[in-house]
């Protein structure tokens, strides 16, 4: 019997009902009316989490904003003097300070360098895991998870030992190369070299998450598309660029945005690596805000710097949301 000869009489009762539109409505009820409470259910499920976030972050954020518009120092902290409202004076002061802008530039360069290294190394390792045997893949995955789970303080101590001027393993190994003498070399004698070491520490801790996420994404790339691209004459780079990369774009955008947020908020790596007192050329926005607030005792100035940092991160989040909306429209 052909498809044209098939009538609704030949269909099962449930299919006949759906074909005439008299069955379950488009919105899940017999009469087609919307379900009661369906719009409120997601918000009710999210309510506990939103409440916890509001309690944990609401007051600190409010206090941060209020302090940034006040004159608040050690006298105000101990109650010898009432805090005075100064408007935008704190922001005018820090925005007119050349030291602040040098810290901003250093933070941006540091974050961009760490993000680029993290994404490139993470992508290379993820692609490598697709080519190796199951045993090698399992060993690499175990090593990645172990490094990812290592506490930041422990990882920082390991890197301090690796790059130590007197007992560092890296100096010893490099000195074995012909014509290279790195014995006694102090990697933290200058800001750029020291920040490079800290950047490697940040990348080392961030790569496992990127690799695991990209590896999961690579499993969703259709092998048929890759094979078709190869039959059309595309090489390894062409397949990656025109097939793999477009499919991984949402994941890459998400990972890049998260990496920027995390790397602009780096604090313990710098603080511990410099023994709790980072020098001027090692200051990032987080450590600079801490120094102004708890070392200089200018709590209002430190709050203003922290609020500017939050504003910068919100700008990154806005770019991320815009890119995700564009991806959603294309799909």
C-alpha cells in the first residue's frame, strides 16, 4: 500500500486523535490551554540558589559600593571618626593616578597572555588525546585531574622551588645546555620575568579544565564531516579550521570568557609567590586593591579599585552574553 492510499482510518487511535488536533494540546493540556504554574516553576526551583547568592554576595557588594563613595580609613575603622560621603572623589583620585593605569595595563596584558596560552595549550592537548591509545589517554587524564585538584598554595610552593635562584631545578637543567649558565639566576629580579613565572603557574592550573571541556566537545564533532572534508582535499589544518573549530565555537567562547574572568582575578598566586608583599612591578588589580585597603589603610580607595575591577569584568561578561546570543540566533 502506498503512502497516498493510507488514510486516518488505518492509523492507531492515538495517532488519529493527534492528526485531527483533538488530542493533547500544543501546550500539554487536553484543551490546549497553558499549564498552570508552568511559568513560575523555573523561578521557584532557582529561588533557593538565588537566595543563597543574595545572602553571600549581596551585603559585601553593598558594603563595597558604599565604601567607595566614602572617606574611610583607620580612624573610621576604629570608630574615632564617622565616615564622610565624598561622592566620586575616590574614583577621581585613582583614575587620575598613573600608577593605577600602569596596574590596569599590566593586569590586562597578564590576563591576555595567560588566556591565550591556556587556550592554545589546552586545544593542542585535547586534540592529542583524540590520537593516542586508551591507556595513554587515561594516564594523561589522571595527570590533568591531579594537577587541577592540587591546592593553589601547594602549586605555588612547587613553582617557587622550580624557579628558585639557588636550588631551582629549572636553572640546573638549563645550565646543562651548551653555553648556558643559569646557576644563581633570579627569575624575580624583574617584573616581566617574575610575572611570566606566575603566568605559567596560572596556565598550569587552568589547562586541565580547558582540556577536559574541549575533549568532551570534540566527541560531538561528526566524523562524517571530517571525512568529507578530507575527501575534498582539506588537510589537517583545513579540517580543524572549517569543521572542528565552528562546532567548538560556543565552548571556546565560554572557556575564553571564564579564563579572562579568572585570570583578571588572580590573587593568591601573586601574593604567595612574593611572600605576601608584592613589589610595585608585580602588582595586579587584585593585589593593588588589597594593598591600598589593608596595607595603606585606605579602605575607600581599595574599594573603589575593586569596584572598577568588577566593572571591567562585567564588561567581559557582557561581551560573552552578546556572543552567545549571536550563536543562538545562528543555530
